[in-house]
C-alpha cells in the first residue's frame, strides 16, 4: 500500500464497533482491537492478531517520554529542522537514561 493508508489500526476497547470494523475493512485496513466484555455479536479475532496489541504500550510510553521535554511539547521553533534536531536530542537523552 504505497498510497499512505495503513495496513493495520491498533486501538483499545473503546473502538470495538461493528460499523467501524466494516468501514475499515472496506478501506483495506485491518482493525486490531480487543473485544468489549459486553459484546453481543460473535468474536471476530483470535489471539494471534491481539499479540500486536500487547506491544502497543511501548509506543505510547515512548511518546509520553518525549512529552516530558517542554521544548517539544510546546513548539517554539520556527524552522522544522531545528525542531527535528531537538526531537533527535530528546531521543538520545531518553536512550542514555535507559542504558
């Protein structure tokens, strides 16, 4: 898919709806979402697809760590090159902290 559309959408239980699943499947996107506990319809996924959901917290955690840098949270820089340089610097500092 070189058109910029994702192959998969990983979301939490709040996005578990038949209408959303239908729209995404028509667009060619696989929705990976754990089912709600009060789901009336039959379950559509087995455990294999939900393994990707288990690793989702790593991405959310990393984005939260970047949010701890005030200069990235509120974008003060006018030029995107400088902002990108501070993103790289923040990633380096996060990596060094967790070595």
